[in-house]
C-alpha cells in the first residue's frame, strides 16, 4: 500500500535486519516458538464489519467496534447488531488515514452514559468529541448530543494518530501524529507549542468541556501547551495501558526504516520525550550521530523487511484467562505483513511469533474480562485470541 492508503503509513520496500536478530536468528526463533504458535488460535467472533479500526468495551458484555467510515457497531453475544450505535459518516472526511479513528468509554459510563470519539472532520481537522447514550436504549447513542471538546488543524492528510484511552488515573489520553507528509517537515514532534506529535492528558469529568490536570508537566510553561503529557511521537496509531499495572505502551509508526514500542512504567510522570524526529527507533534519524540527552528510547524496535513488515499496530498486555501462556505479555502486530507477536519486560523484550494471519491487522481490543480481540481491516472479520 502507498502512504496515501489506509491508516498510519503502510508502505515501502523490504530489507534490513533486527539489531542482534539476523534473518537466520529470526527463522530459528520462529521455529523454536512453534509450540507457542500452535497453543493459541484466532477464533472468529463476527463478520460484516467495514474497515474496523477500534475495538473496545463499555464495562459490560458488549463489544463496540468503530468503522473508519464513521459508524460505531455493537457486538452482543457474538451477534453484530444491525443498527449502528452511532453513525458519524456525514461529519467526517474519510479515505487514506482519515475517518473515525478513536472511541473510549470512561469507567463511570454505566452511570454517566457519556463516551468519547476522535475523528477527522469534514475539513480534515482532528476532532475530539463527547456524546451521550439515548436514555432507555443502551444500544443507540444520541447523535444530537455531540459536544466538541478539542480540534486540531492538520497540515497534511496523514499521521492523524487516533487512539484515545482512559488511563488508570481516570484522565483521557489522546494521541496525535506529527501532522503528516514524511519526515516531519514542520518539526512538530519536538515543538511543545502544538498538539501535533504529542500525547495529551485531559480531565473530562466535568459537566462541560475539559480541564487540564494540574500535574501535567508543561502547565504554565511559556511556549508550551498545558494539555501535553508527552512528546516526540511520529504517529502513535495505537497505545494502551496495562489494566493490571497501569504501565503505558505506545506503538509509534516509523518513517523509512524502523517501527517501535515505547514502554513507560506506571508512576513515571509526564514530560517524556520519545525522540522523533531526532531518532527513529534506536537510531539517529538521517544522521550519523545525534544528541540523545533527555530522550526516552523504545524498549523494542523492528526493521522494515520481509521478516516483519513496515507498519506497527500496537496492542495490549494480555490479562485474560483463556490463554495462560500469554499472561503479562504485550501483543502487537504489523499491519502490512499481518504477523502478530508477543513480548514482555520479563523476557528482556525478546519477540515471540504468535500468528501469521494473512490479513491486515488494523487494531486490537479488550473485552470487559480482559480477553483480547483483533480486527482484519480488509475482510471486516473480528477474532478473539483463544486456545
């Protein structure tokens, strides 16, 4: 696919190596993990979805799936309900990396009925909005309830980010890409005066709008936006919090050579600089050397090449009960190759191959019990990781 095609940056040629993992070592690692691969399977859950990009839950027995074209669909008891929960198709600009990209339900959703979406508006701008469910009908949102909380103009059509998620602190985290094109031509990743290339942290618990948590790292700093929690990101298409520990995992889509996973232990605090575009992965970007002082480097990277792919899709730390072998492991994929791996700090971040899916892995998600799901962007199938 070209950079003008779907989602973060799915494209480009093959080749390269994996630090200490040569192609031969990767092949041996794959063979050594055969038992691990066989131990799990992808169990079909639902089909009929159109370009699914978000899977999440609202704390009950349903799954909510956002389709890039603008609809939020409900899966209940393995059945895809015919009527959408919400349809924003008339408000969006879609195609390429634009569309409905984020969906999140707060911990108090069952009482408040309020939830959040992130999409690209009809002018290409990024929009964060709040909606409410229809009273008396839990499977239908009220489309007239939209309250726009935040907008960000986008200089290019790609690198819109898209993930929104509530952290263990109850605040809403919002991931935005660097504004697009290639190579961050506006140097947004390192510019604290823009939301682009950042992870934002917002308090949305009030009756209207949002407030900035007082412990956000750049509050009252001249030239910086108070909402910023972390910076130096290229396109954090998917990030997640470990539901047990609160640790933060950010899968940042790379430029020409490397994909990366950033790990931030719970309680670290804000203000981290993840390095783009000083660095791409663990490497200086388009330079023989660079000043790495103050940068938080990824714990894991992989190169563009036939063993891996060219565009990372971040996932979750598995905390379900169906697959004991995955307990505590972070599961992620490559959109282009369709391969899925797991890794963990306990294993020194060494990757373990899990699946050769044969489809474009656009997103992962959790149900209320912590079981893990994966979406096939091209076919519209939804699968559960099972045994």
